[in-house]
């Protein structure tokens, strides 16, 4: 079983799902945004998820904050899609 000490790198994505059927649509790699900044946008559980490994829903307010670090910005279509922050570790 891999542990946190086995992590080589962590990649961060915005994952997009169809609102009507939960179908996965696409993802945007936002690994360039530092964890410290992401922690100001999202409200992690300080005891269980300080590194934001749980999935976090993205609303309009969070999308605006994220887009200030993304060039070109993502066009969020909340009437069609749901968006989630997801971080994945690459392990040795």
C-alpha cells in the first residue's frame, strides 16, 4: 500500500461532468496553481484533508477565483456542467 511518503508529484485538475447524466466530459490541468492558493479558494477540512485530496465542488465564486490564475480562462457553463477540483498523486 502506497503512503504519502511515496508521492512523487501531485497533479491538480478541474474535472467537468454533464449535469444531466454525470458523464465525464473533460479535465483542465491546473497543477501550476500552488496548494496555498487553492486552500484560500476552497475550505478544506483542516484535520482530514489539508492537502485537498477530497473532491471539491466549484461554484461561480470559486470559478472566478480560479480563473484569475488560469490563462486562457476556463469558460464555465454551470447550466450544463458540474465542476470539481480533484488532486491526484503520482506514486513511486
